[in-house]
C-alpha cells in the first residue's frame, strides 16, 4: 500500500471543494426528485400510517408492496405507499401520504 502525504492547507482546500460538489449535487437532486419517487424507510412508513412493523412485514411476505433492501434496511417509494392506500390495502386517509411527503422533505432540509 502506498501512503501519500500532503500539506494541511492542501487537504483543507480539497475538502472544501468536495463539500461544494456534494452540496451542489444534493441541491440538484432535491430539486429534480419527484415526491412520489422519494424513498422512505420502514420506521417512517409505520409511524405515518400508524401500522406495526409486523403488518408491513406481512405485506412484504405476501408481495403486496414493492421495497428495496439496502445494507440491511428496507426502503419504500412514496408512490408505492400511495398505491397501498388507493387500493385500500391499508385503510387510512390520503392525508397520511401527504404527511409522509412533508416529513421526507423536512428530513432532507434538516440534513442539508
């Protein structure tokens, strides 16, 4: 393994440039993301729809909901959660999805 060393001023300059690139990319992606294409995790879905994790697990087991498993954590697209409500698989008011979208927006704004 080769070790490369450089001055701390150079490191700070590189770090600032990487941070600017990161900020730019995240701002662009936030502007272009359709709310229904955003991803939310199981905890958010359960909290907003007021269902248990076991209920969500049953829906996954029965293949009634699409999801993605990323590094051991399960994510759902908001449009998929909306479909569950529209098909009356989960009986909640449409406001539940709006609350989920708003919570997702707040999360990304706070993360910025």
